[in-house]
């Protein structure tokens, strides 16, 4: 059986939220690798999908008045649609609620129990519901919070089944010591090896406190722990139990792309599960970084979550794909900025690549009636171009074997810039007027070769743009059907007619773009988000909130608090201190004497050392660029109830 098989996966994505730039980033990276490997002669299997079990899904569904399955069915479609928009070439899309997956999970659980690797016990510890994981006390944040998401932990004790992870720790270490690229980048490798050496605990792999999951075979009051269930998706999709030939073909060559937040599951628990099953651990797990947005962490409250659908609509799918992989070293954190993307489009795509194609086609049209001529002989300058092309293919292969997408693109753009330099140095426009004719033919042929090589190399990243380049050069078929490994300089089919078309990447006018972006932001912030409503409540729920009219009688700064005021509010029957984060929006003079509406039955909380006993009400757009206080429109007596 050929060893040129390649299995690549994304993580399966949780369906309790809408897709964002992080989901797009991992999936685009996997797609580019899958396309590249197909073009280098590999038989590729590429899988993505959705993770649909667990407490988070159950709770999110309840809030929306849906069953967990209804929520999963609805949200899953958002991912399918996004992959279509992003031109993702996955071979399979797996859902953990599918019967094929449930059968595999239960069979694996049963097998591990029978061989003594899963046993029953009692688990007591601090549990993070959003992350669906127990957190050791040594890893807890301040005030017993989750070290990953910062939310409060809950003390839980429950009967549980445990997986003997500790039994296989030495075997896993041995594997990593012999396979230094099994975890990438190198910093993550060091982190995981150090973690394993510090000692592994057996892992809880079942839950009794939730019902939304795969029932345990033989003990259905338990469901399979969501992470144990989710990791097995990679085997389900690869034919474990259902297609032994497929498993034999692809599993020895599996590569996982994941975010750095889930690396321990993929590099500790998962490979140990595989070793226990008698299967090889992944060839590589690459953990990439996180995206911030213009220097800030993405969050719904800030209104700065990047919508991939919107980015594709505004800039096109190929520029978006290119920007994500070129802007940041894969493995490091990155900062997303629309302005940076516009600059890349104008410089790399329009000025460099688009200009090379446009100049070449125009000169072929002007001097050879649009037909690519054949060459006579190559001089030293042409031979340098040949060497540059050959070395570019070699560099791209080396970088892609290390998932160094940005470095691969830098190498390709080095060739493109060399092509533009070649035009400037050979001056075809001068040769067209003064000759010699044979030299002009050779120069135009060499330029056609540069573009043929470029078209092949950019295809995995920008399939649509590569196809348009291919068509304008008059080349037959699709570039993705040609082998990157099979490129040979000098084999451009001379005599074919080019078909100069629309500009490959139009330049973006910066002033016009700034205006349009501002209008987009204004529209987004001024309109309520119809999908961001809270769950429906009954009138009895509302009456539990005690709202009363108050008046601000004192306003003080709080030392070292940039956003907070300490307010003294007169409620008629008493005065209360309220701490409020409105300092950026109001001066003390604007607040003093203002009548407001106050929530008076909130549990007191300390903020910056000051006890706050209530909350005033305000409204504004998602980005909090402006804020208005809720005030009575008549001179209502202080302390009156609002209902």
C-alpha cells in the first residue's frame, strides 16, 4: 500500500455558538494543507465536524427553549454554510450525534473496560461547566475560578468511570522522544512533555449529572464524558469498525490541527487512548494561537467578534484566506485588523501578483496578438529565473511540511516580486520596438512560466484566483488538477492564446473604504441584534426585580479605577452607595442631581474595595461608544416603585 496517504482534521466545533474567525482560521489552514497535499500526489482524507454533546449544549438549548438536538441541528448548519462560503474541500463532516459515532464510542468504551483500562470509582473535585472539565486545585485561579475561561468553579462529587491514563504515560513519553514533530510548534512539545513527566492522573470519562450524551453500555445512568466522546470522532470518520481498509489506509498518517486551548486533550488523553486501543498516536498535532482584534480580546460584550461571513462579503474569500495565513506565523497569537487586510490586498495581491499578470498579458497582447511565443535560448538572467522557480517549489514543500504557511507564502511572493523585477530589467516594451524579436519571445515565455508556477503554488490558498489566472493565461483545465511536484520549467504550451480578463485583485480606495467601514459599524451598532435576546421569562420573574426612582446626590472618584464612580443615591427612604462603570461617559457635573432608575434588590458586591448596593440602568450600542441613563420623564417622588 502506498505511503502517500494523508489524513488531516480540524477539531470538531461546539454547537453552542455561531462560527467565528477562530473556527475559520483552523479550517482554512486544514483546507490549504489538504489541497496542497493532493497537488503533491497524496491520497488525502480531510474531515471536520461538530461536537454536539455535553452540559454547555444542554444549558444553551434550555435557555433558548429548544431541545439539545434541535439546537445542534440548527447551529450545525451555520458551520456547513460557512465551509461552503470559505471554499472548504472537506471529504467528511461528522456530527457526534450521528449513530455511526455512538456505536464506535460505546464499542471503544466497552473494549477498554474489558481490558481493565476503565474502572468505576467516585470523583470529587472542582468542575468548570463551560469548559466541561475538572480543574486541579493547584491550577485554579483566584477565588476558585477556571484557569482557562475565568468563570467560577463548582464543587462536585459523583460516581464516575475512570480511564487509566497513568498506565500508559511512559509509552507516550517514549513516542514523543522518538517523534520530535509529533507536537508542534516546539514550544508546545516542551510544554506537553513537561506536563507528562510531572505525573498523570487517571481521567474521569463519564457523568451522571447530565443526560445529553452517549449512554454508557451496560450502565445507562452514566453518559460518556464529552471530551472522551468528542476525541473518538477522528476514528469514527476514518472507518473504525465500519471500514477496516479505510482505517488501515489513512490512520497511520493522521494530522490534527487544534487551538492551543485544547492541546492537552489532543496530546495527552487522546494518544494514550489510542495506545490503549493498539493504534498509533497522531503523526502530528499542531496547536495554533488565538486571534485578538485590533489589540483587544474578542468578546460579544465589546462587539468586536469578527464575522467570517461579513469578511468574505466585503473582501472576497481568497483575500480573506490569504490574509489569515500570511499575516501571522502559524502557532503564534495574531491580531486581526481590517485595515491590515486592506493593506495586504493592495500591496501583495493587487500590486505584486495582479500587476505581474496584468503587465504580462498586456505585453503579450500588444506584441504577439495575445499568443504565448516559444523561446529560442535562455541567457543567464533567464537561468536565474529558472533557479528561482525551482528553489521556490522546494522552499514551499519544506515550509508546508512544518505547517509554516506564512513562510511558504513569503517564498511564493519572493518569486512574484522576482517576476516584476525581471520585467523591469528586460524591458519587453523596448524589445517590442527595437528588438531583437527572438529575445522578446524568450522574455514573454519566461514570464508565462513564472505565472504558470505561481498559479500552481497559490492554488491551495486561493483556488478561485488561481483558476482565473490559469484561464487568463490560456492554460487548459484547472490548476488543482495538475501536480506541483510535476512542474518542469520550459514546458509552458507555447502557441496558446491568452484571454486577458478583469483585474485579478482590484485596488481598494482607502478613503472610500474608511467611509464604507464607518457606515457599516454605525449600522451594526445602531441596530439591535435580533439573535441576542435573553431567554423568555414570566411576569413573576420580572416582578422579582425591584426597580425604584432615585437621585444622585454625591459623585466621587475611586482611586486607581479608570471607569468607576462611587455614587450616593437618595431613594427617599434611605441613601445607598452604588459603584457604576460610567465614568468614561459622564462628568460629575452631568450626574449630580440626576434622577435615575435603580435596581435595589441586588445582592451587595465589592468593587475596588467599595461595597455597591444596587445598580442603575443605562442603554447604548454594543461598542458602548455612547451611553444614556434610564430616567423618569416626570418629577416622580423618590423611592417610587417602577413596574
